[in-house]
């Protein structure tokens, strides 16, 4: 039987050229795999037909939007996942799910090799290949751009010579990766980190500087999961989609970041993730209300480590699996409503309400109705400060 290669296919120039390129260089049959993660744009059937027209023997297409929202975005929300405190991992989260579908297609079509269109400089090659190693250690990986000398110029020439049905003229200077959790834009003039992003690079967000009336939204959480918006029940996918639209209209969720890549270089990327940033802000505030202090403090460390592991391509790894259990457990009481005002690029929390609340009005109030026994504070402070006092006295003795 001829060797078969399963290729992660986007429908764009590089991965379209990769189909005949791989076939020519390796003698294998290529199966194209396209995964819908809510990135919008062309429909899957158009993409499927293009793959076949470029010479794929099979084209596997999957609508994985709900799966992505439920199994990847939701755990990220529960972990308030922000790499370097700002990047909501939009691209990082998608790779392990694409890997799942690549492996499924490889099994279904009897392929022994998996291919992706990443360069040798980025994080995504690591996420794909470590992901494959974790799920299907028997499969081999090949990256035509990195391993089979396929450059972008050569790809354009090749497509023209072979009359492949792809647009090669409109040279977009940016590298863009998008899905329902957000959008990543790099390259072009953004590589000069002094250059400010121009309005035209954004697609999910409107200009936050334009004055508009605020949009008030109430998000209901059930154990960390967004369960309703303004009282209407929603799935995770619906919650993200609706908030992308509503928060995006107020220019919310733009991030311009020079980040530390796994391969050691620093790179500049511009992100927009209106739904993700709004949900994380709301979720964090509900944690402030419902999670006990020490648990909340420790969770911040866990959240950060969780984000780093996912960024670093370790979605499937022993540490990440263990942290998942912790994150799930800490979300047990994160239920209730958060009211937010969306305006001018910001989501400002204006109210919270929860049956699981640890906020006790009668303890917090300074008005009549105060139940807090202030006489206890004196002794508490005496003991709390005792060791500090002893150390200070010694310092005094020693001059
Ligand atoms: N820097 C981000 C990450 O490593 C996004 C990578 C993909 N970006 C792109 N514009 N193609 O997760």
C-alpha cells in the first residue's frame, strides 16, 4: 500500500501547495484535514474541494467548534489562562484539538505520517509534534516548510506553474491565525516593535476610541461555566460568540505583546479576543467573591503555570493533567452572576451576586448591623506581629 500522509490543511496558499509538494518529494498520498474552530471565512466544503483539486486523495473536514469551546476554551476560562498575564492562548489552545483530528484521520485512512505547515521558528510546530507524540507516538511528523524546503516564494511560483486553484497575487504581509477564542496577527510592519498597530489589522474589534453608549451585560456562571447571558441559557460556544460580538463592538480585548516564545526568541504579536477577555474578567471577579483566600492565592500561581504549560505545547502532560484537577475543584463554588459594563475597550464589573458568596454583609459593613466583634482584633494583631516584634527587638539590641 502507498504511504499516506495526513496534512493539517487551512485552505490557504502554503498548505494548498504543500499537498502536491509532499506528494512529489515523498511519493506519498496526501489526505487533507481541515478543522473548523470558528475561524469564519470560507465554508468547509469550498476548502474540501480545493484540497481535492490540489491533488489530495481524501479530504477530511470537521466542525469542531463546540468541541473547541467545551473542551479547550472552558478549561482555559476556569484557569483564567493568560500567558505573560495578557495573551489568552487563542492559537495555543487550538493546536491540541487539531492534533486530535489529525490522529483520527490518520487512523481512519491508514496514514503513518502527519504534516503541518509551520515554520521552524514558532511555537506551533512544537505543539503539533509534542501533541502527536502524546496521542499517537507511532506516527511520524513532517513539516514541508521546515523540512522539505518549501518557502513562500517557491510556493507562489509552484502554484502559478501548476495552475493550482489558489489566490497567489493578493500578498497579505501578515500571518494570521484565528478561531472563536480570538485572533493572532504577526509579521509585516508589526515586526518593528516601535510601529503602532493600525486599525486595519483588526477584525474582531471596533476602534475603542470611538464614543458609544455602554452595553450592560449579566453573565451567569455555574461552577465556572458561563451558563446564561442576560438570563438566556447559553452553551460555551454561544457565550463566546455573543461576547465576541458585543465586547468586540466596544473594542475590547486588544493585546499588543512582545512575548517569550518557547524556542527562545522574543516576538511581537497583536491579539484580539473580546469574548475571552470579557469572560475571564467576569470569572475572576466571581472567584474573588466565592473562593477562600488561601485557595485563591494559590490558584493564581496554578493558573499562571497552567497557561505556561499550554503555551509551551504541553496540553497533554502529567503536570497539566494534575493542575486540571485542581482548577476543576477550585471552580466548585464559582456560581452566580456578574454584571459588567462594556465600553471604550474595557469590561468594568459593576455588580456580583452569588448563593455561594463568602462576602458577608454583616461582617463587612461599617454601618449599623455590624456583627464583626472588633475587640478580637487587638489580640489577633498582638500574636500575628509577635515574631516580627521579637526580631525587631533583637536588631535593636545589636544596634
Ligand atoms: N504567538 C502565538 C502563540 O504562540 C500565536 C502563534 C500563531 N500566530 C500567527 N499569527 N500565525 O500561541
